[in-house]
């Protein structure tokens, strides 16, 4: 199952601050989701987000190694999004 999420991407030239990008994640590889502290974001990105936005850390298993990414959303909202995507698949 593939789900679209918004990830915090850290690049060079941003002095450690992140920007946001849309990513597609295969939910079969998600090991766990946990809340995380708000990351430092580029100012023009931070100003576009709601002040109470939450972030989560997704740990992914790639069979040969584990990786983690920070995404926008609480663990509960992400779990709900994943669950809804699976339900839509079953309905056809």
C-alpha cells in the first residue's frame, strides 16, 4: 500500500533548517511511528504551517538496513491515513 506524506528534507545551504517535500511511502516497510519534537525549518516554510502542527518520526525497514524520516502529522493522524488507504484498497 502506498501513501503520500509530507517529509522534512534537510539540504545543503539551509544552515541545518529543513524544507518540506511530498513523498510516497510503501506502508509495508513502516516499522513504527512515534512523535518527535518540531524540527528547525526554513522560515518561509515555518510560516506556512499551523502553529500547532505536529511531527512524527517514521522508521522504515529496507530489509538490509533501517532508516528514519521526519514527517508532518501526529502518529494518530498518520495511522488513520494509513488505515483509510488500506480500507479503500479493499473496497476496490
